[in-house]
C-alpha cells in the first residue's frame, strides 16, 4: 500500500462552519474523510456553535458529541437544545446525563 500526503484547500461559506483551535466543524460530511481535523455536525448546530466559537475547546466538543449520542440512544426524543447544552458545557457546569435529558429536550 502506498500513502501520499495531500494539501487540501477548501472554500466554505461562513454560515457552514465554525472553528475550535485548528479544527473545523462543518455540515458538509462529504469532505470529512479527507482531513482528520474536519468534523461533521448538523446544519442547525452551526449557528449556535458560532455564538460560542471563541470559548469552545475540543474537550467541550467531544463532551457535546458523546452527550448527544447518549441522549439520542436513550430517549425517543431526537431534538435537543444545543444552545443550552453548549452553554452548560462552556460554563463547566457538571450535570448528570439525566439533567440534560430533562432540561434540554425540545420535542
């Protein structure tokens, strides 16, 4: 197997991404596989995350991702208040998953 190094230049519309450090989060999952610093998140989340972009860390984004996965697996609700979840994570408030399930449900 041969490997090659690629340099990729992407042009994304301002409303389609946000940055945390040198990582890019975007709703365009087609480009996810070409660069390990690109991450997929839903289009509805982009606007909310941009509000907190300067306060986000990869740890917060990892926690958000795991929390969303747990919430979606353990509830019939699939719509969560990402603004409230991110605000709690950014402000480093320690809650059990059950708190998020009770207080961040939209459906």
